[in-house]
């Protein structure tokens, strides 16, 4: 064999060795591109684009399974994504949420077969509290007014999801870095929810939201004498306001303790956006959340300095809303201020009256009317219907000023 032939033979060996080691990636990409262009020429952009998405779908599935031990984040993201999507289209949120959650749990169970987890931290006080509550929910099946269909629908949110989160949260969020990731995911959603509320306020509601307001009757509690109550991606302004209130106090407190400047700025931004969202929701009950959060911080701080600062913050908020008229020209500040003068508010007076009527009901029905039978329960045909809904703001909707 001459030198020329020997060099060619060695070159072929080197090429085959390279292909076996790394070249398969280039060949795969090249083949994929050729197939993409052939599909584009013969079938059009839709089929070609669908084919182009296959590698990304496979990669997503791989990452999904590989990082399944962090499935709490995935479940959290899915809930936010479904909530956002539901504001633009009618989706069976309960079914989709359940399916997505069960897929995560099943994959986690299979993953546990070859990689063991430390479940010790999952069996904490929160888990046992939700476990006791779940037992109570199961015992509610013996309620004389029980309807199995209503129970099946409500039990997921009443017991299953809280118990599951109590198990998964310590597994996924077990150090400060993961806590920050949890806050980042939640913070991004709060920013989106605040922007959506801003968009509703400045540019109006979309067609689906208009349908909910004026066809399904949500306008009775959202387009009221004191102004419009905006609800962003949420089902109603009350849920929106309370969620944003929780975000406001959580991120405000976190911003004082985090040392990373970028995270601190992000947390402050989220807290301000959440305060804005809480304000435009017009939900006065949301005011309890920041005050409760500050009160809890005051108790848990364990330091005299933190205790004094938190106490001063609570007193400042109380004095501002109770004894001043600063910002009263703003309808949202004015509405929040009314929460500190409840005896002068017609809505509060009506709620006190209804609360007394609820006490009369509880005397004869200490275990209630059954899980899932509050509100519009007539579709389940129970033996007895509750004479008024548990969310008293819906009662006499033409008179209530929430």
C-alpha cells in the first residue's frame, strides 16, 4: 500500500471515529434540516414547523422527567399558565389541573424507584394539619345532605392539593436558592397579573370578560357605584385582591432580608406591582392580609429591633387609614380606608346581619350543608339548599357595595 492510499485509509478511520464520537450530532442536524426543507417544499410551512418542534418537545420531555424531583415548581407553573389561559378561552380548569398534577405525581413515583428521596421533612406540622382536615372532609360524606358529585368536584381543592403541596414543598424547596426560585416564579406571575389589571383599567375588557360581566352577571359585583373592580386573570376581584395582597406583604418583607441587589430590586418591583393590583381590585378584605403578615412577622422575628419596626409599620398603616383623609381623592385608597370604618359601611352592616343568620343555621347544622354545596348548588339537587350563599357578598347583589 503506497503512502497516498495509506493516508486515505487513515483519514477514513479518523472520520468514522469522529462520527462515532461526536459527528452523529452534526449528521442528525444536517439530516433534520434537509428533511425540514423537503417538507416545506412539498407540504408547506405548517407541517414543516411541526416537524421542527419535535426536537424541542423531546428535549422538554427529557428535562421534565430528569428534574421531576422539582415537580412542585412544575405544578406551580402549570397552575399559573392555566389561570392565564382561562382568561382568554373557556377551559376545564379542574380537569386539566388534576391531569397535570397526577402526571407529575406518577412520574415522581417512578423516579423514586431508582432514586430515593428524603421524605422526612415532608411530614411536618403543615402536613399533619392538612391530613386532619382531609379526614374531616372524608367524614363529610356521612353528612345527610351529602351529594357525591359535588364532593368529588370540590375535594381536590379542599383536601388533595393542600396535602400534596405539604408533601412536595419541603422536597423541592429545601434551601434558600430554591426559595428564591419559588419567589421568582411567583413574582413573574404577579407582574403579569398586575399588568393584566392595568390593561383592563386602561383599555377595557376583552370579549370573554365582557361576556362574564354582562351575560353571566359578574357586573353586579364588579361594575358598582364606587367604580370598577378589576380582576385580571382571576375569577373575580376578591381572589385577585387577596392574592396580590399576599404577594405585596411577602415580597416587601423578603426585600428587606435578601442581600443580592438584583433580587432586592426585583422583590421591591413585585411588591409595588402587587400593591397596585390590590388597589384596583377594590377588595377591602385584602387589607387584612398585609396587616396579618406584619403581625406574624412581629411575633416570629425574635429580635427587639424587628419587633419595634414592624409594630411601628402596623401602627402607621392603621393611623393613616383610620384617622386621616390623605389620598381620599383616589377611589381605591378611599375604598380601602372604608375597611377601617366598618360600622359606617352598608356592606359591613349587611354582613353582620347575615352572619347572625348563619349562626342560626349552624345551630341546627353544625357540620354544614355538605362539601361543594355552597353557592349555586341547585344543579346537584341536594335534599336541602342553603338559603343564601356562604360568600355573603353575592347575597342581595343589587344592594351590596363591596
